[in-house]
C-alpha cells in the first residue's frame, strides 16, 4: 500500500453510518426481524431506495396512507417511519404536499474512490490519482468493496449523498451488476467516473485501458521471441466473475489459435501450478502473467526447478509497477500508463465542475510493452 506520506484508507462518515455503510440485504438474521421494530425495518427499506437512487432527490415518497395500504401497518407506525427519515435528513416533509427525498447540499472538495480488491496495480493507480487530487486542493478518500457489487453501490451512493465533488469507481469486475444504478445518476450529482474497467459500450464517462491490446502485444512478443508455445497464468485472488480476466484470456486464446496451431493453449489458475517439467513436455517457451505478483512467483518457481531465464523461457507480466522495474533481473512488462489514466481522470473531473448538463467524456489508454531482462 502507499506509504504514510501518501493517502491512507479512510472510513466514510455519513449522516447515518449504520444504515449507509452496512448491507441491509444481508446483515439481518431471521431473529433480527423479530427484535428490530417494524418502523425501523421499513425506514431501512426507504433508506436503501434513496441511497440506490431508486428514489432520487426531489422525488415524492409514500404518504402515511400509502404506507398503510402498501405495508399493512398502522398510522402510528407509518408516521414514525417518515419522522425518522426526516430526522436523519433523508426526506423533507411539506405540510399539505407530502414527503420528498431531500435535495443535495453544497459539494465538498473531496474525491471518493471505490475499488474492488487490493493489488499492486491498483495501489499504483490510486497513488497517482491522489497526487493529482492534492495538486487541485482536493482530499482523496478511498475504500475497498471487496468485490461486492452491492457494497460498491452503497459506498458510491453514500459519497454522493455526502456531496463529494467526484466519485471515482474501479468497478467490481462483473459490471453488469451495477450498470442500472449508474444509469440513474444525473449531472446534479457528484461527477462519477468509471476507471480502468471494461464496459465501454455504455454511454458513460470513463478512463480505461485497452487490456486486450496489452495482452496482444505481450503474447506476440513471446511468440516472436522463441518458437514454442505460451502459457497463461491467472491470479487466484481475482475471485468471482472477472470481465477483465475474460478479456485477457480471450485475447490469449485467439492469438494461440491463429499463430501457434500446433500448440494447445495452457491456462493456469495461479502461479503455484507452474511446473518446469510440464512446460518442457508441452513445448512452452514463454509465460504471460496477468499481474506482477504472480509473475515474480512464476519466475521464482521456475528458477527453483532449474530454469534459466530468459535462455529457457521468456516471462512477461502486466502492470509495469515498481515490482517489475526493481526486480532482478527487471521484468518485461505491459505498461498500462497509470499516470496517463490518472491525469486524464483529473482533467475530466475538473472540466465537469459547474456543468448543469451531463457531458460524456471517454478516454482509452493504449498499453505499451516494456522489454527488459526476462
């Protein structure tokens, strides 16, 4: 992670941290349903709809009579729900007109960043985003959702409700789970930018890298360097459906099928499965690793088993972080140009300030292969 001189992971403080940060759909056991008062359970349902923008700012929510009919509750219970939401600042009650989701207040000079899991690549990218935030006089707060799309939606919603100037999202890696939420946001909210993702077919502001191009450049280099086949090493930490990994894997398979017809593709789930004798029997002379931790593990295992790198095999990793640059020998790696992504992102956010209408900005970074000692 970044050093103490950089940004540290901070906890969000919202108007109601207990309701805003937890997962209301999963943290209530059957026994809780009987111990938590009914009005609090209903209030939690309305909070969830407000935070997920199913009820956007300014929209009217159910009246007392409508709550009674919909939930089959008494008038006093319905009234307590509305009063609690009003006390917490989620709604505004207007006599004779009804209750409405509260409008958003002035924006803070704060950027929020949500990412799905810890990795060397993300750490480098977050550090660079933080440097640009500092230059613009903004504070960066970032949180990990641990690859949980419901947590991602909740954290982003909370940052918007707390009036962050911008919310930057490295999405959970099955982005189809979250798109309906992002499509409901408006230009009046915080500037929301998707960073380093794959869902480019949608009309949204994003700064991304072309993972498929990076893989193509890496695999072509390995195939051109030696006459044998290429193995593909995944990262076991990337759990669940991972659209980035799917793109990378597909690019690898396409190249192997077109340029090495005599070699069956070999995909390993983790570096712990690397075996030199298996590589030799399969004619493997190149290895592509999806990240640099797996790359270093692969190099270590191969050397331990007697391989001479790069005489016997060439290794390429993805990321070009300090691990690749400072390793001995320095590792050939795909550079995703994190600084270019971070500076472009900062420019998009700065340009969006004060805009009354939504403007879609999109930028795709082309990764570059940096050839070194492996």
